[in-house]
C-alpha cells in the first residue's frame, strides 16, 4: 500500500515538478475493491493511463479516501 499525503493548500505545492519530465494522464479509472485491504475492509484503486502508453495503479483504503474527501469538503465546501 502506498502512503497518501493530504495537502489542503495545494496551489504551488509541487515545486519539484519544475525539474521533472511530466507525462500527462490520458484517462483515470476508479475501482472499488470489496475486501481489498489485508484485514478485509474495502479499498479503492486508481488506474491512471499515461499518454506515453504506460499505466500507473495506486490503491488506498476506502476509509482513508473518505477521510480525505471530508477534509477537502470542510476546506472548500460541497460543490454538489
């Protein structure tokens, strides 16, 4: 499982990207995985298809994703 960092003040937060080659994503898919965590709780996987043909997969717990969503909603409001 990868580490997820939450940056609520994201404008200009990734200054290190100025020195890196960036590959744009051509698509993102999100999949819910019942029992995806080692302990049996659900997880969420993100498939990121890159413009150069490569694919990246990132996975986190549903609990953590919902916590991050709650933090962002508290900061910026609910856009729905």
